C-alpha cells in the first residue's frame, strides 16, 4: 500500500505504508489518513525516512574523530586502540540517534568486569569526548554520554625498591 502526496514545496512524493497481508485495506486507509494529516501540518514523512537512512553511524563518527585527533592529540594511537578493541565492536554499526545512555552504561560495566575500572573509565572518557565533538560539529543535538558516570578507581600502587634493586638501578643509570 502507498500514499501519494505533495510536500510543502509542491514536489510529488510516494510513501510506502506496507505490504498487503501485513495490513488490511481498512488499516492502510487509516494509516494513509494519519500520514496525510501529518503532511497538512507541514511534515514530510518520505524525506524524514530518507534522512534517517542517511544518518551517520558511530563508526563513521569515530573515523572522523580519529582523523581529527591525529593533529591535536599525542595519544591518538591509544584512542584508536580503545575504539578498535572496545567501542566499535559494540556500538560501531549503530546510527547516532539509536545510541542511548543505557547502552553506554552496559558497555562501561562490561568493560569494568572484563578489564579494570581504569580501562573502563578511559574508554568512557573517550566516548564522552567523541560525542562532545559530534555536538561541536553539529552532528547531534544532545550527547547520550553526557550523564555517563565514571567508576571509582583504586589508588595507584607505590613500588618500594630493596637496597639491592636501588644499586642495580643506580649502576644502570651510571652506565648510560
């Protein structure tokens, strides 16, 4: 079933409602009336559908971000590794509008269990920064990562050298 209409600029459009069997003729008529009512209010369902199809994925955004950071961050290789190993396998194929805070929280929690709170936090910080840059580039309006909460990390370990290790270290420094 299809519905034909003219958008605000007068261009003729054809919007697919669905196949016979999925809809009865009565259901299709009702759906067509709703679509035509939306068109009268100024919306263009076919253009909206095409815009959604053309929306970039997180993988595309990550590629743009990594290209940008090569010139701005010395640690861009670390970002590339974190993206490749932790982020892209999980959310890379999703459209930006499909990514939610709960999905990011699940990824963050899974990484904490598999790796460590510190690794999980570095990945979360990277995701937050990528979405911040997407906002600056006008690709999104609101960041789903804005309210992502970091885990508490254990304090760094202090390493105490024995007197023998001190001598070995000093000898090695003197040798240089």
